[in-house]
C-alpha cells in the first residue's frame, strides 16, 4: 500500500483526537483541489499543527508533504516517521536543497505544506509581515501552483512551546480554509507574501471572533491573545522569546 507509514500515522492522529475528545470543526475543505499541485500555507502555533492542517487534505483524499526543520528528522523516532511520510527537511544553512525537493514534489502534482512563520508563534496570532518567509510565494511563482491559506486556532491549547499543554477533554479546534491565491500579473514574491499575510491574519481573527470556548477570565488564560485581553505574550515580547529560543538552539547545535 502506498504511503503506508503516513496512513498509519493518520490513524494514530484520529485515535488521539478521540482520546482527547477534541471538538474539531473544519470549514472550507472543498477549496483544496482533489488533484494537482498545491502549496498549503498555514499559521504555526502548536507542535500538533500538522495534524489539523493535514486533516483538511485527508478530507479531500490527499496527503500533505510538510516542510519541517532538520532537527525533527535528526531525532531517531520522529526522523524515521518523517522520512517514511516523505516530508521535506529544511536545513537553514542549506535551504536550497529543501526548495528543490519541494519543487519536484509540486511538479509531480503533490500538496506541499509550509509554515511561512517558520517557528511557532508565541502570541497565538499571525506574526508581523516582516517575520514571514517568502518560500510559499517563490514555489507558487515557480511552479504555477496555487497557495491555499489554512488557518487554525485552539490546538495550541493541547501542546505548544514553553512547556504549555493540557489533556483536558473537549477542547475546541477551529480550522478555516481560504480561497486559493494565485499570482497576479507582474506580482513578485514580496507582493504575494503580503497578500498571504493579510489573508492568514484575517482568517485567524475570524476564528477568534467565532471561537466557541471563550476564556472565563481572559487575563489568566495563557492561550488567549494579549490583543484581546489574554495572558499570551504581546507581539514584541513573543518575538524576543523566539529569538532567545533560536539562540539557545543554535548554541546547542554548535556544542554537539
């Protein structure tokens, strides 16, 4: 059976969804084409993002080849699984290799998943435009594949950075699939990334507006955005925490 490892992991994810009693709502999955190359671009707030973003594709009978940092592939267990699912390792020092692999996958009609924010956002809203990478736009421009924006909210309450997690059953997870973005005549990677940022940020705002489990005391809810009165870090503080984490990771790699 093709992609046996991937299909087994999908089953395991569904079991986890049931065990945690996650209330997952997906809107707009039909916007993902059933065939042909697609660049899925999603916001990044949790270690489990790939499960709910990938769910959109499985609802359409497809699989996503996610671009993920090299360290995930270097770990014994996760590395074996990631390679078995034909995901794409991204080494910051040799990003062109990942770009070529993603290009070949798209040319073969695959769905490639990208997190333009690169790292998990600690503010739980889409990062500022200056912090978004242009990889999704470059791939779309080079291959002609549409960019499909996918926004999600709530899964970070289960597991995210900073040791934050919850096994409480019944957490609501909302997923919204936007209209495909295709390059406009004469548009470059910066312009297309600008549009992607605007769309993703608006989609996350919409999910927040409609979220069915508002915190009883926002000021005490670590998972609720600061801009809405929550206890999550402000955008600038989140950026500093991201940089500190990156420096620690770089130091750890140099020490090995």
